[in-house]
C-alpha cells in the first residue's frame, strides 16, 4: 500500500469519526491528512509529509478555534439576556385596580395579570412594565415630565 493511500485512509477515518462525534476540529485534522496525501503523491519524503500535514491540520485547528472564540465573544448589545425582560419598558393602559392590588391589562394581543411595583400608587392610565414575574407583569405609573 502506498503512502498516499495511507494518508487518504487516515483522512477518511477522521471524517468518519467527525460524523460520529460532531467535532468540527476533526475535519480540520482531516484537511491536514489530505495535505499529507497530496505531499506524498508529489513524492516528498515522509518527514516532509508529516510536517506539511501537521502545519495544515494544526493551522486549520488554530484558525477554527480563533474563529469560534470570536463568535462567542460577540459585542455586547442593549438587549437583555433573559427573554422575559424583552417586555420591560413597554407601556400598557390600566383601566382599574382590584382590591387585592392586581389588574388585567391588554398586552401583545392577550390579557395579562399585572400588579403594582412596591411603593407605587393605584393610579389608572399608562403604566410601564418594570419586570416580568412568572406570568405576571409588574407595573409602575408613567410619569410625564
């Protein structure tokens, strides 16, 4: 069996292993094995084949690692991390308060149960959502400057 065939078998085994594990790094190493196969096909000695394979495979792994690290460290945005907090800041209309300090408000196409934020009055009119507690909205009156 020729050296080129051994390199191609190694590349195929790395691709198959990647399909089983899902680690994209193995595909980068398979690129290195393919580079070793190409170098063997050109007739280079084994030391050169190993060096080229290591440089291409290692370089590809390094490049992929750097690319993933950049994707993970995305720039910070103003959007909150908690999806429930996307509602914070929206304004709803309060028609009346119930004696227990709760009300129903129309928001995003449905009726929501809401209660006052601690220390706020039971005023009617526009209120701002300051938090989402479970499936309840926490409201505070909108003050006009």
